[in-house]
């Protein structure tokens, strides 16, 4: 397959440009997917922390202004 691509590139460089641009598009999609997955995991962890948080038992002392 690569010898066919190299043979085509000698005659016409457009298939090489098409392969390079396809690689860039795939790389950008993978980066976007990893960012989306990271944000999703962070939101799930945040929601889990909110759901498992116990009631606030530490009370503040009342202070009177003298």
C-alpha cells in the first residue's frame, strides 16, 4: 500500500496531501475526544462527591457584638 502511495506521489502530490490532512483531522478528533472524556470524568467525580457528602455537622459559634 505504501509503495502505491509513493508511486502516486511521484506523479501527483495530491494524494500525499490528502493523507496528511486526513492524519491531522484524525489527530484533532482524538484530542477533542480525550478532552471531552476528561471533562466528563471530572463532572462525574464532582457529582459523586456532592452525592456522598454528609451533612455539615460543624457549627460556627455565635459571636455577639459588644
